[in-house]
């Protein structure tokens, strides 16, 4: 599951919970339960504008328990640490803005090719095969050297082996030769579409992704 999907699911769940709690709090603060004749959930404490969220009796009982403050502090600490970890994960970039091109024999000259230009060239070189329905390539950080991550979707009946050979001998080899790099490893993820069985509504189903690592 990609980071984008995880973020969307988490944000959707958190947003749904906050929206539900906010609606219940707003309804209690505006005294909508009494005005509309609606009965709130039995576990919900705030049912009128004059009613506190936590009653005085409950506050005294919980504050006097030995587990209360460790539980509150521990829960808040976990919430803060989890939120900070999620924020750092969003700010951390896995992609590269560009790739340095070696200039042997020329002192003081630094050349850099934009990552997006290289990615587009690789995508176009991969998509020339008639069986390729969609191709995406990203230049990412890796220990010691940059790395390519590709995702290719083939039409029904497509040949993954032929695609790997084409990508290895074509777009990737051209990129390594043009940039003068010693190596440019790649992780290629291939999905082959499968046509629906006859007699059913026509649809397209994805097979389990096949991963190929090119070194």
C-alpha cells in the first residue's frame, strides 16, 4: 500500500471521527436534542448547554484513581509522538530533484539533469511497446547511488519478460550511457490486466504485481 493511500485512509478515518464528535458537541451546545426531540446516544454526556462534558462526580472519582494520570499522560504522549512521526514522514522526500552527470577531465564543471526530464524520457521509452497501457518511473534516493522505481501496466496478454528485456536494453541502457553513469539500478513493478470471463459484465481485473529488480 502506497503512502498516498495510507494518508488518505488515515485522514478519512480521523476526519470522520472528528466530524461525528463535533456534530454531537454542537448539537448539545445548541440544545438541539430538546428542540428537535432527538435522543442522543446513552453514552454521550453532553446533552444540554448547561451540562459539562465530564461531571464533577466523575472528575473526582477518576482524579482520585491511581491509574488516571498515568493513563492520561501516556495517551497524550503516544498521540503527540504518533502525530510528530506522521508529520516527519510527510516532510521526508524519497524522490531526487536531479542527478549529477560525471564530467571527467573538466575541472570545476558540474552538470545535473532534472529528475523529471529523466523520468519522462524513461516513461516514453517504455511506453513505445504496444502492450504497455501505462508506464511511470521515479528517480529515488538509495544508499550510494540513485535508483529507479518503475510501475508498468500491460494490456491483457502482455508479455512481462519482453517488457523487462526492452526496458533493460532500451530506456535504462540509454539513460546509463547518456548520463555516463557506472550503474543505475531499477525496481520494475509489472501489472498485467486480465479480461473478464465471458457472459459477465465486461471489466478489467488486476493480477498480483510482478516485481523485477534490475541491477
